[in-house]
């Protein structure tokens, strides 16, 4: 399988440590992940839900495929191909550092990055889905990207986006080619980005929320 030009891995890490350990843990995590590719570790401070834990967000562009990289890190998939969360087992076990308590991972691999980012304002083009929902020509705000879950070749994957049409209260999925850019952007109120995939039935599935 060819290595796709666009490759990214997201890792959310929760560590049992104090705020005074942020700099040291950031350096340790960066050093541990650097052999796998280009890495950026962003400390978020105490986790809002569990303040006694520190939260770190990691963006990793692996040297090889995302699948090979996550396998090398010890990550596993469930029967549906979704990456499992890691939590420190009671009988011992370490992920990158003994202070790490919990981990979530997600990845994206395709021929090119998605055309739109969260908060981009787009116009929904004339297509069958837009006509069915009476959304032809409507403006919408982008909230997440995903691609065909059943396409194993990353070079053939097509991007989809969830969008919030103006005047609506529910997100709607549209193929990237069915959305026209406006050049405008807003700051969205979503606190967590989601990595999505699209099932054979056209359903968007959240596989990771860093």
C-alpha cells in the first residue's frame, strides 16, 4: 500500500502529575515520539473534567503510514477498525511514560488534506442530498471532516464534511465536492475536534475526538 502524502495522528494524553511537571513531561513525550516522525506536544494544563490530571495534545506526522506508526506505539483496534482508548491496566503497563494514565488516538491518511477547516463558511451546491433537504444554495458552517471508511487505499479516499446549514439545528454530511468555499470563517463553539469516517451506508462515524 502506498504511503499517502497527507498523514496525521492525533493523541490525547492524560497524566497523573502536578502542574510543576508540565515542562518535564512535555519534553519526555516529545523525545519519546520524535523517532516516529515530526511531533508537536501541546500541554493543556489540568484536565477540566479531572483537575488532578494534566492533559497533553499531540500532533504527529509519521515518517511512514499512520497504521504502522500506531501499531508500533502499541495501539490496537476493535473489530470495527476503530482505535481503542488506552487506560493504565491495574496489573501494570506503561504508555510512553509511567505518569500517563489514559490515551486516545486517531489518525487520517489521504492523498491531500481536507479542503475545509472547522469554522469555514461554505455554500451547499446543487446535488441530490441538497435537493432532498432543501439546502441548495444555503450557507453552512463546517464542523469536522471524514472520509470513506471502507476505502483501504488512502490515495482513493474522498473527504466529507459535517456542516451546520444556516437556520438549522442539526449537522448534515456532504461530500467535499458538493461544498463551495466563500473565503469566510468563524470561530466555532465546538471544544473538541472529531476525526470522522463514513460507512458504506453513508453514515458519518466519530472515531476520535482529540
